[in-house]
């Protein structure tokens, strides 16, 4: 076995990653060890991030750690002394792209022998990935997963001074590490993790194995972080979790919930609060009621449905039915009539029939989504669904995706059309790609808005009157 060949390295284990036996989560308060200070002097780093918002937040922490060690960011990878690929394992295409990147940057190691190439994030949590990297990509110096990000500095130290490859990938239920320095990528928007991991075990998903069990941060730490961001002038915070609706359910008394957290964050003087991702099984009426009080809670929710067929939902282990999902949509619209609802949908799941797909299209029409991320099913090694019989031809899957996207795009346009002639609040992100003198930002309903304006408006929330709605964006003028 390859593990025997590389016995000095720590490999992941899917069997261990499935375990859920710890009743309490270990909490750590991070402090940078003295011996790591200054080792980045006159050195630069470059981080390339793939995947979800959780990975983006992780990259901000790695940047914070590196800068605490006196590294500075490089404008391009060719100028870096440390290159980090922070990876995603949700779909096969993403993994193939990252392996391609590893091959592409190999020449940089020849040009700079002291360059450290780091592979981290979700991909290394798969044993087959670590084995492939060791066998085919020997120029990779450091490999670690999702549970030990805070030890990045130690791994860089070891790689520099021992001149040996570092492979440390743990499969565990996970800890909570507070106090890791963060270098925010944006001046007005911030990611804030409220919980980590996932216990849903959808049959197609690798995340519960790569991210560990559901574990919630102490609400006092979250509130303190958001309050600090507000004091620093941030305009928007997005709360992150694989399933934010499960927040607090792992607490010993389970008395403080996601609805409580939203209610407390409403009291902080920060203009916008968003959150991703919500799971339909755990979205409750109390959370919807708190959202309906508005304030700084934005009228948008991303609520992945994945399929409109009860038979497929059961095979996916989603733990709800199309009826209960549509009931949630009805409750959301009853309490927040102008809410924008988006979703995720998988087509071509093993065993999906024409009738199953027709039910998905029917649910999309009834739910009136204003956008969706749509995918063809991608088998992930180690998940139950990877063993399901999948005899649906690829051409049929592509046809179904095209048909679904046509319907989804109609929903995009319809959702945007309702804002024509109205004035909306826009948080200005920066220059638009629609031409010189144009700015872009997002409305409260998470609609992309393009408008002419001066760059001095970047970072501010302004009023924009919408003149024209397109499928992917709105166009307006400053009101």
C-alpha cells in the first residue's frame, strides 16, 4: 500500500472522517509562536482559492498568519516564495483543474529552488488525492487539510529548515480555533464563520468527511467579531457555515439558536447581515420570523433544494420532501413578501428518470426562484452515491441541464424585472466590467447593479434608480 511507502506522512482516512462520537468540541485560543516571527522577512506569498465562501474565509486566515510572520503578498505567483492552492473537493472538475495547476506551476520551482508549493483545503482530505500528489507531483512541499490550518506557520518553518516534505492531513471531528489573525480581502465586506463542519451526510457530498462534525462557535466570539468589524467601518457581513440553520444545536443545552444569533446581530450597527448556506431541514419558523423583522438582515436566502423529486431526495438523504420544501417557500414569502430566493440543483443523479426531472422543473416553476447554481451530478469517491448505478447517458444529462438552465434563466430575468423603475440601495464594490466610468455593486436582494459613478463611491451604500433589468444584472443611475 502507498501508506506503507510513505509511512512518515500523516494520511487522511475516510473511516475516521465518518466518526461522530465526541460530545464536546475542543476550543483553542491561537497565539503565534515566537520562533515563527520574522521568518517571512523579505519573502512573499501568493494564495489561489477554489470553491466556496468557507475556503475564501480560510484563505484570509492563512494570509493573516503569513503576514504575522512578516511575509508580504505577491502580485503574481512568479514573484512568490510561497504559493498556496486552497482547494475544493465538491466536484471532479474542480479537482482536475487543480491538478492541472500543480503541473502548470512546476517550472517555477526550477526557477526558484527555495519556492514552497502548498496544497491545502478539502482535496487533501481524500486519501486518493494525497497518494496522487506524492506519486506524481513531487514538487509539492506541504500538504495539509481543513483541520490544521492554524499550524501553517509551523509547516512552513519545518519545510524551510528541515528541507523535507511536510504531509499532515488529519481526519477528525474537528476543533474550534479562535484568535487566528485575518487579512480581509475586502475593505467593506467580511466573511464571519459561525460554525464549521456538517452532519447532514447527503449521499453525494464529500463535505462531512472533509470538514468534520457540525460545531458552533461561541456566540460571544461571533458577536465580538461582528462588532469589531462594524467599528472598523465594514458595511456587510456574511455569516458562514455548511448549514447555518444548525447553529447551536451542538451546544450542551441547545438553548441558543441561529434565530437568537440573528436577533442579537440585528442590534449591532452594521448595515448588512447575510448568511450562507441554509439547509431546508433545519430552517425553522422562528428564524423566518427574525428575518422578517428586517433591520440589517437582508431579504435574500439561498436555500438549496437539489431535486424536486421525493424519490431522488430520499436517495440523496436530504431529509425533507418537495412538499415540506414548498411549504418553507410559502412561509418565507408570507413573512417577507419581497424576498429573493435562490437555490442549488443537481441533475442526472443516479437513477433520475424523466418523471423525476419533470418534478424538478415543476418545483422550480412553483418556487419562483430568482437564480440557481445548477450542476450535473459528480461522483465523489467514498460517498454512498458513488456506488449507485449510474447508467444515464452523458448526452441526456447535458440536455436536462440545458432545459433546467433555460427555466432558471427565465427566473433570473423575472426576478430582476420587478425592480425596473424602483430605487434600490447598493453597496458599491468597485469598477464595473460594463465600461469606463461604470461602477458595480449589490442591492439588498443580492442583485448585481451597474451604474455610472465616481470611484469615490466605492465602499459606500447609495441609492440607485433601476432603468433596465437584464438576466444577469440591473442597470441604473444614481438617484
